[in-house]
C-alpha cells in the first residue's frame, strides 16, 4: 500500500486522528543524543551479549494483541 491508501484506511477505522497527535514516540525517547553510526563488529557483539534475547522474545510473543479490522 502507498501512504494515501494507509491514510484512507486509518480514517475509515478511526485511528487517523490519534496517529497525528503531537506526542513523542518511542524513537525520540530511546535514541541516544549522540548515536554511534558505525560501530565496530566487536562493539556490537559485546552490546548484544548483555541482552537476554530469550526473555525479550518471550515478552514480545506474550504481549501479542490480535485485532480484527473489517474494511
């Protein structure tokens, strides 16, 4: 779909007005002030080692919400 199709659907299902509210999204909350744009592979691997991937995946799967939209 292109942007106009998505906007039309959002208007139809009643989510468009909410989507254009001027609130900060998570990107601005979690983005560091000075992100490292070209980290070295070792730096990335060390950062990933600190993550509990299994727990994160389980939380994501457990938090799934299914919504049926009838157009």
